[in-house]
């Protein structure tokens, strides 16, 4: 479902070596720093586990923002992966999405990238964030929004927030550290990054995404309207576009993904996160 972000890869760009000493991200667009998620929004989650996950996210983000990640490398990777994705599904531009993502880009908050949005053919409501600021929205999610641009803008902003909070970069940094790029199993890595976000990361993306959408002039209540329309998290399974790749993961990584599917935040928790968005810088 669209709350999961994805990095898509199959054959992998051969010209991307492991980032041994990645340059510091551009000083003017290092990513957005936000205060911790309120504990009142952890409905249905184990408090100690949630706290630990948030601490790990904060540490990882501080490391990446401090020079452990390169925005230019990420953008180059995203371009290669977009070409790979186009070999799997039909991807196209949409004037409506162009308008919405432009408003988010011009919302007055410095972002890591200039984001773009594309539509892909899939009946299920999904949205994916590619490296470097490309967001893909399924036909199913557009239908779920029922013509409400404000609701669709929240979906885009949610995926944008995952990138701004370095959730995606942390996954790739972890993969580089454990596997490197010598002989990458791109399909399984695709599946891992498709499903490996934690419940607290989803809540953080809801929280920041709603704040970014509101800052760009979209209605805040539209976020909750869209959340209420989403199918149950229990509907997430291994039968999607990347299911076979997921089953090819090593047992320990496959267990990580299955744990993530089982701990997706409740709609109640997500509504709370939307209502407790951070105060964004002027």
C-alpha cells in the first residue's frame, strides 16, 4: 500500500561504487530536522520498541546529514532505477500530479531535491519514492482520492517526507555496508527497500508530509480523509510486483521485512501523527 516507500532496482547501474567517503550533502538542502514523534501517537505499538526505533532513526539521520550521504549520487541512482521501472510497468506524466508536486516544491521549505511525480499502472492504492526525488503514484491511489487534490497532495508529501527524513538513504547505506556493490542481487534489494520501513518511520512521514502539504496551502483534514479510505494494513502481502524478489532475500533480511509488515501503524496512530505535525522553518 502507498504508505510503504520503495527504491526500485533490477540490473543495477554498474558505475556506482560503494560510497567510502561520500561528500557532504549541499549545505543549502541538507534535509529537514523535526522534533521526536509524540508518544501519544504510538497507538497499538510497543512503547519501548517504538522509542528504540525512533532513537535509531535520529542517530542514522544525524550521521547521514553530517556528511555520510551524497545527494548527487542518490539522484544519479534514481535516474537509473526509473529506467528500470519503466521496463516493468507503464509510467507516464500527469498534468494534475505536475501541478500538485510543483506546489509542494514551492511550499517555502528548503528541500533536498526538486521533486517530480509520475503515474504508474496498478489498481492497488500505492505510492513509491525513488532515490533523488521521484515519486510514483498508482492509478489506484488516484481513484482512492476521489478527485480531492488535497488528499492526493498528502500522499505525495508523505513519500516526499520519507526522502527528506533520510529513511531511504539509511536503507541504502545499510545495504552498502553489508553487501557492497560488487555483485548486488538487485531484485531482492528492491524488495527489501519496498517493505523495510518501520512503523515509526511511517508515522514520521505522515507527520512531516501533512505539515509540508499544509504549508503549501493544502487542507490538513484531507490527509485524514485519505487515511480513512485506505485498505487495512493486513492486506499487505508478498504477492505484489516484487514478491518473488522478496522471497529470494536471505532469511534474516526476509524476517526483517515480515516483521515490518506485521507492525504497520494503525489508522488511529496515523491520524494522530497528522494532527501533531512539526512547526516548519520559515
